[in-house]
C-alpha cells in the first residue's frame, strides 16, 4: 500500500491528537466548484471527512487545505473520557459475515484496506473543547462547514454535549446513535430533545446498517419526525475480531469491534440506496450523507449514484490524504 497514513496506529488517540497529523507533503491547489446548499450552508463540494479522524483543530485545518469541504470533528462527550487504550486501529481481513482476522501488515492495495475502530469515543474536557472547536472553525476556508458529533450515556448527556458544541461555534451537530439506532422510540425521543435544544442549528442523525427494511423505514420516519434535518450512515459494522489462532484479538472484554474501510463498502452502498428510496417514498425532509469504504476517487461517485447528497471518508482520509484532491481532479 503506497500511501502515507496520517495517524500512527501504534500510538494512543491522545498522542495522535498532540503530535499528529503526520504530513509534510505539498498542499494541492484548491479547485473551483459550483457550491451546493447543505442544510442552509453553502458547501464548496459534496465531499467530507467522516466522524472520528479529525482529532482537533490541527487535523481540521489540514483536511480543509487538502480539499475536504465538510469537516466532521471527532465525536465529543459532555465530559473528559479516556476511552480504550491502543490498539484501536488494526488492519483486518474479512473471514465471514460477522468475523474478521487481524493482519500483521497493511494490505497490498488501499482498496482492500479495512480496519478496526475500537475507541469507546474518548473525549477531551469541556474547557479544551470550547477552545479547540472554536479554533477549528477559524481554520475553515470559504464554502467549508464544521460538524461536531456528540455521544453520551443519557439524553441529558447528548443535549449538554450538543449545547457545548453549539456554544463553541459548530455549524451543525451530529448525534451518534451507535448504541440504540435500531430503537425507533429512542431515536425519536433523543432527536426531539436535541433538536428542541439546538433551535436553528441543524441536526444530523448517524446510524448503522439495518438487516430489516421495515425497521429501517420506522427509524428514518422517527428521525425526521423528531426534527433531524439529515441522516448519516453507516457507522462501523460490529464484528468479532480474532487473531491467527482464532482467539479474541483484543481480549475477552473486547470481543467485537466496529469495522470500517473496504470490507463494509457493499453494506454502506446498500444502506444509502435503501435510505434514498425510503426518503423519497415517505417524502421525508432528510439530506443523506453516506460513508463506508470510500478509499479511491471513483468510490465517491458510487455513493452519489446510490443517492447520497454528500459522501464522506474516514479510513480513506487517514490512508490517502490526497483522496479528496484526486477526486476533485
Ligand atoms: C479512526 C476512526 C475513528 C472513528 N471514530 C468515530 C467516531 O468517533 N464517531 C463516529 O460516529 N464514527 C467514527 N468512525 C466511523 C466513521 O465515521 C465511519 O462511519 C466509518 O468508519 C465508515 O467509513 P470509512 O469506511 O470511510 O472509514 C471512525 C472511523 C475511523 C476510521
């Protein structure tokens, strides 16, 4: 894989936040586009970085210069949270529907790159976030938009994290519903409370994939009724992670991890196609953001053709910082 990872997978998130991103190559020239409307903001192009990799203002600033126009910050909480120690990102290959095996070496081609996302959403303190989110916003260029994703252990946690992000200057808030996105009651309740608290600041709801189409329909309707303006998917797909001997790679307490990258692209495209159909059929006012396995420039178009309004990359951004500029041409 002839690429330059921005993130040192041997180190902790805190170290990567403090020392990264690792990049001293040329910054490409900004290409011209016809801006598009995105939730009331003028967006230079329809591509962005998915939640997670942009660890602080330094990371946002680099992504902005590299041609990523929708900048989604790391997911924050309403208080300091350390999350899991490394390993957090490990190269993996698929062994079946629900299982992956860890790889000692990166795959030969970027198109096959799949990784674990095993962090437990670490978050800096409120004071640090207030200052850094504001700095990140200051680093944006014309036509770029800053989204801050939030997570918590209760609806009150979500709301207070979202208000913190709003106070710090986030243009848009994203709610990460990893632990309950399949419950229409919870999706409705959390979305309603968040959108009421946020007022004019738009809300994106982020969900994972669905095995059941009827259930997916209910969730999208619940999100729209609750007041969300956009839907984003997919979250990393949970799978069992094993080593060469078939044993749990991260120990008994962390048997599964979310999987991102190439291996989840078919599932992500399926999600986007289904979501676009449901939005049209039910006449829901939801803008659609798609991500999952965008690793090569041509992959962005697969997501647009499937019905995404905006296409995002997490793993692809980390392993090929020029991915956006290659797409822009
Ligand atoms: C290093 C890394 C960290 C991530 N952290 C988060 C996160 O904090 N919150 C979140 O909603 N998704 C997180 N994700 C998931 C991505 O936003 C995205 O949903 C998923 O990785 C699929 O896209 P990809 O295949 O382009 O990486 C993370 C992904 C990666 C690779």
